[in-house]
């Protein structure tokens, strides 16, 4: 086996409801940044209609899906690559652009998958630390990156990165990825940079805003040249036929998802205010569908799990000092149950 595969840490997917030893309680999953609401009626219908054709391969060019995405983001089809979730595209970017020992710069704290796929290329990794992920472009550019990974809104800190900062990094990096898996929750995007910079790659996902994490659909927006490279590297039939049909239907019902988004954004602000009231919790302001919280007390993840509530333990993540959890904004009643469980914890261990 390759040495790098032996030493690499596997991606931590967090806890799933079936991992908890709880039988009588409905588990609340606030650990994976999933959308807590049902798919639109159009999406349900598209999924069922796809059933009769699942013996067929999906169209390998994914033209209809790209046309729908093109209309949604206002980028030409030739500038769109698709993949099995944004995750696959992170791998494709590394395979397309990174040679052995190339410098890959990953400001931290951020998403862990960038490092995994960059390491698998035998790249030289740099992890500049920025307090609260406030990236300083000059410090990134000083590292003379072949490829820089920026996440906006950032997982796990929740803040966005200014377009000007991305432009500056694009001016001093061979290539820049802007991972916008949560862009719709922030209302901010670097998509238009793709027109002006042929070295900027914007990654998007259907998993969060469109609530299709189980279907596995993502896309990259970039210069025609890069898109052609990414498409060569990805699996020929990476996105299943039902996934294609549901993703297209989701874009058609974007109004439905915008209403859900507005609800989640309001509930996020409400949850933030409630978390802030605990003197042992320090929530970070967020522009995504989750909140990072610094926790001045031990064992919170386990205590919540024993009450049937899953949050993501991000303690030990590179660039985070002390205990931290990342909490997905759920439905109002789920957020309420979380706050109740935290209140009980406040009383018992104060
Ligand atoms: C969830 C997430 C993704 C990937 O999602 P897919 O389900 O693979 O589309 C990518 N980047 C970040 C930062 C994420 O949080």
C-alpha cells in the first residue's frame, strides 16, 4: 500500500442516528448540516418517475442537468462540470491540477476533505491559521500556492470570505477553489469571478440548500479548460439517473427551497441568541445553516447524544483551540429540544 494511504486519517463523517444506542426516542440529527425539511412535490414526483428507467445509464454528458444549473447560476454550460457531490469534485480538482510536491494551501480551520485529497496527490501541504477564519490574502500568496482552498461560508466557522480577498489570492495563486456548498444561506457568491479569472473554481452542492444530500450531486464552475479536465477525471456515470432527475426538479422548485432557506436563516438567528445566553457557550456568528460553538465544559457531545441529539464534535480540528461543537440549524422543535437539553446540563453540572 502507498505510504500516504497508510498515514492519512479517514474522513470523519460524524455520528448517524443508527449509531446511537437509543431505541425509544426519535433521534435529532444536528451533526451533518443536512436540510431538515421535506423535498418539494416536484422532486418527489421526479424521483418516483425515474424509477421506471433505472435500468438505463444516465447520459454521460449530463447535458440537461448542466442546462438547469446554467439557468440557476447564470454561467454557460461550457463552464460547468458536475460530480457525485461537491466531494467528488474536490478530488477531481486535485487530480486535475496538483502534481507531486506542488504547494497546496488550506487556510484553517476549515473542511477536512481538502487535505485528504491533496495528500493523496503527494502534495506539499500548508495550513496557515487565521483567527476566526479571517483570511489575509497576502499571507496566503506569500506561500506561492499551486492551489488554494477557500471555503465560503466556511465549514465550521460559518463566516464568508470577501470577494476582494478571493481576487487577491487568485492573482497570486496558480489556482483557487472557492467551496460554496453553503452559498445560498449567505446570499453571497464568487460565481461571477469565473468570468474574469480563468484560475478560479467555484464548487457548489445540492446537498445543503436543496436538501439532496442522499442523492449525491455537486457541480464546479470554472474556465472551459479546467471544466474539460475535471470531466475527464470524474467517473463517467458518477451521478445516478434518479439523482439527475431530482436535481433538475429541485432547481425548478427553487422558490420552495428559498422559503425553507429564509425559515432556516431566521431560526439560526434565534438559535444563536439562545445559545449566547449560556455563560459556558460561545457561539460564532454564522452565514450558513449551522453554528460553531466554543464549549467551556467537558463531555457535551456525549451528554446530548444520551438525550438523542447528535451534534458534530469538532474539537481537535486543526485551527480550533479548545472544545468546539458544530450545530446544524434544525426545525424549530428540534432546536427547542436542543436548548432544553443544554438547560438541563447547565443545572446538573453548574
Ligand atoms: C457538505 C460539504 C460539501 C460537500 O457536499 P456534497 O454532499 O459532497 O455535495 C463540500 N464542502 C463543504 C465545506 C461541505 O460542508
